[in-house]
């Protein structure tokens, strides 16, 4: 079985591979191919490959599986030929994305961006920024009750907060609400965290009405995808100062220089870094190895993407 992966060091992270497995490095969709693609059965594309990368799969006539290194599959869903199984990296980014959301929430509430700006000015800014807000006692609404949402909830609970989870459909046995309940949930949320995939159903899920339902002073945290949020609607709310935002993703992305979101003191921006941690490749390639062993032994693959999820 011929396998293409984007990183040479990934081979040593996959564990024992099935007999007769050949692994070659194909670092980018527009890079020279390491050999003829005719017999590639399993392809691991580069992390965060852009729209259009899926067209490369059409050059692999025997391709059976595309295993992503990302949790989001919006670039690939519906773009592959019949018979090609698309799998995402569910579970790989749980800790890193949950950590980013925790850091963003705490950094915002405890005024870390303001203190960092004061440090750059050699300014002891105690009087200007205290007392700060705190996380204890906050009501946190997590929109996206998958593995990352569960990981974030587990990290939030020790901070003496109330956590409410929302998914596509209600799960009464798990105390998870349906997305249709958002209008009644949003007015009671101090912090709203987005951890949903980008699909037709979630495109501009956060629109003017969604934001208007959030209470004054609330914080929107986007660890999902930029297009989940209507940027114009968000800009109107944060520019007024009524809401604040912590964003790891934007629309457009990258956010162009001069965009109004860059300069707002109540907006924390990071350049899509939530999953970019040292442990990413170790966890991701462990998943790749497990999937290869499953495929070779005839076991069902895990993390199969259906309906964009």
C-alpha cells in the first residue's frame, strides 16, 4: 500500500505499519510528486490546506482514503470522488484548541492585552486597569458539543463557572441543547465560545440577530472558522463597545492589514494558531498509523466525515 504524507518526521510517529506499506513525503499539493500517483491508496494532505487542494486527489486513480490532519473538513467535504473515504482528525486538537480558548477567555477577562501594551510603553498600569474582571461565576455557552467542546467544558468547570453545551440536536441524557434553542440561551451567556465546523448550516450562524441576543458586556470567542461569523455584524457590535471578541479565525483570513478589527482594544486576535502546538504531529500521526492498521486489517475506519462533520 502506497501512502503519501506531508512530513518526513511523521513516518517515525505512526508506529508499526502494515507489511508492504510504502510511505513517501508529498509536502504540499503544489509540490513535485515523489513518484507516480497511480497507486497511491492513502493520502494525508498538508495541515490547513486551502480550497482547491482537493482537486489533486483526482490524480490518484486508486485513492481509497484521505486522512486530514485538521478537525475541520470544509475544504474537502463533497469534493472527493465516489469511493474515496474522507476522515478528519477528531480528537487530535481537543487539548490544544481547548487550551487556546481558555487562554483567550482568561487573557481577555484579566486584561492581559492591555497590560502587554502598557509593558511596551514601560508603564506600570495598575490604576488604569484594576480591578479586572474574573472568570469565576461566569455563564459560558459552548456552541459545538463535539470532542473539543467537551474538552473545553472539562477545563472550565474547575473555574467555578456554569457551562451550557449546544449541538445540532439536543441530547437530553447529556444535558446538551439544540442549536434551535440559541435565541433563549444567548441572553443568559456572559461568554459564548464557537467550536463548530464550517458547513452550509453554520455559515454566518453568528449574525446580527445572534449577536443582538447576547447581553451587554458579553465576550464572543471564535475557535471555529471565520465564516461562522458575519464579520460586518461582529464589527458593528465590537466597534460600539457593547460586546468584545477573541478570535483565532476571521473572514477574510488572513485578516488584511488595515482592517478595523486589528485596532479595537476589546478584540483579541491570533492568526489561526489554536491547533499549532508541539504535540500536534505526535497525536496526528498516531491517528494516521492507527487508520493504516485498520485499513490493512479490514477494520472500519474512525472519524469518517459525513454531512461536513
